[in-house]
């Protein structure tokens, strides 16, 4: 869940920084927009890295078995 929040904050931060760049070409830029975008992206990166890794799926299970990479858990 924390990883998804981080991804959302990164996306919001990048959007805010792009808006800052677009408004800067017109001459109406606000420095707070750049700071909030960079802060949001940095916080998002922190949350994204702290989030738990997604559970391993069963995709390519047959290929893993053929290659010998499939480790079965000991019961």
C-alpha cells in the first residue's frame, strides 16, 4: 500500500514540476509550485522504496521449471 502511495506522489510531483516549467515559459511561474513538486516527488520516492515488494506471481512458472530456477518451499 505504501508503494502505491509513493507512486501516486511521484506522479503528482512530476506533474507539478511540468506545470511549473510550462508556466515559466509564459512568465507566470510560481517557485512554490517547483518546491511542492520536488518535495512531493522526493517523498514519493521515499515511500515507494520503503513499501513492501509485490508478492511473486505464478507467471512464467512453466518456464522457470524448464530452466531449473523454480525452488519449491520445504513443507
